[in-house]
C-alpha cells in the first residue's frame, strides 16, 4: 500500500505561513498605498500610475493617504476626516482583475483568484460582461492575470521564506501504520516546499523509508525553480463552458492548468505513482475546489484509490470544515457509491492545528 499526502494552502497556514489570497491582497494594498505616500513626498505630480493601480487626487491639492488608511482596501474614494480636515484619494485601476478580486474580498472576506479568472473568462466567451467590463477582452484578462501572478510570486518570496517548525501530530499521522506502507508521495499544490522538513525528519527518525520512498511533486510549480515554473490558472474540464473554451483555443487556453501540466514531467510522475499500487489519500489543507477538479478526479476515481481521509480545520466558533470539503469532493465524483465507500467518516479524521 502507498499513501499520497495531498497538500493545499491550509497546510501552509497551519504552519503560520501567510500564503492565502486574502493575505496577498492585503499586502498589495499596503505596498501600493505606502508607495503612493512616498511618491507624493518627493513629487508634485497629481497622477500616480503603477502597473495595477492609478491614484487620482480628487482636488488640485495632492493629499497623502493617512496612516490609518495605509492597510485599507478601497471602497470608492478613500476618505478620512480628522480635525475638520478631509483627505480624499480616488482609486482607479490599471488592472481590472485586481478590481474584481478586491471587490470580491470586500464583499465576502474571502476570494479564490483562480475561480475569479475563470468566471471572467466565461463572461467573455458568453458575451455577458459585468458592469464596467464591457470592453474587457481575453487579451486584457490574460495580461492582468499574468501581472497578478507576478505580484503573488513576489509576495511569496518576500513574506514566506522563514523557517518552518514541524507539527508533531501531523508527522505522526503521515507515517501512521508505516509497517504497511511502501511509499509516501507528498503531492504539493502550493508553491513553497513546506513538506521537505517532514521528509527530512522522517528519514532521520526511522529506517523504514529511504529517500526514494518519500517522493515530492509540486504539481503547480515551485517558487524560484525555473525548471518547475508556477502554474496559475483553472482546471475543470467537466465545466459546461469548457468545450467552448477548447473550441476557441489559442489565448483562451493560456491559463488552463491541463495545458500547462506538460511543461514539466510532474503529471507523468504522478500518473506513474498512482499506477504502482493501491494507495490512500490524506487531504491536508486542500479545499478540493473546482479549480483543481480534473486532476483530483483522476486521483479520487482511480481503481487503486482505496480511501480518502480529510484532515479538518477547526474555526474560531468551534465548527470545522469537514462538511465543506466533503461537499466539494462529492462534486468531483461521478460514481457516488464509490465516493461513500472510500471517504473516511468524520469520526475517523483529525483536526489540522489552528493557525495563529
């Protein structure tokens, strides 16, 4: 029997790495608001244009963004009154995709950047633009999306490079019943290599496994590795609009994950692993959402997949996300009887540590 440790963003969050899209959007606004303030201290220009944001002062006077608003995502004009004075800075967008993900985040305190890309792509191919996006073409969307990807890579380099401490409970689960295991594959959907500390620790504390028994695949690329470039996009071939996108081809497929998988041999290595022997899947921090549906379907419905165990995350109110993840998994399976047979019930699962 083999085991696949399926690692998503919740795994990194459990290690206190601020890798979520929410963390990233907060960083964008802090960085750009700070840059605006630095600019107007040394310049009388009234218009500040950056790659993704245009700042337009509301009046003839050039105003700084007050310290209280540096970390604030904008809601229309950014206004603050203090001591009878009023600062007003109007925000325009040089990148409409940033506007989309910022607005979504403001509305729900949560956003999936890859889902938003696919939503806008479907609006374009179906000629159903949102208000303000009437002339937004696939070329515009891909350009803006690429810039956000570049900013996200910059953010990860800057903010997520510190040392990570092993969570003992997770290591114990990873090697549980190791006498019955041949190999453990760490299938990482993230861009940083948090799993490597577990591989090193397992090799140091047991003679059961050798290096080749603990392979690691960064299926969506790895930060700073030119031979395994970042894959940023969407992957759900079962979506009703996918055939339209495939028919259009060309630039409409630029950010579809299945197209990008063959940039490396990662998918081939994964396919080879699932063919080796029966395997279990431990889901650690992956939401199993639609943006990875095609790949997850291959893993979950393969005849060698014997069980799927969800590692839950407990929220501040005492509830957990087991049901949410299970709902997403049900949307992946075509064979529902198999689904109910191989997913481990909640009573047999454990909690991921709550991140700070």
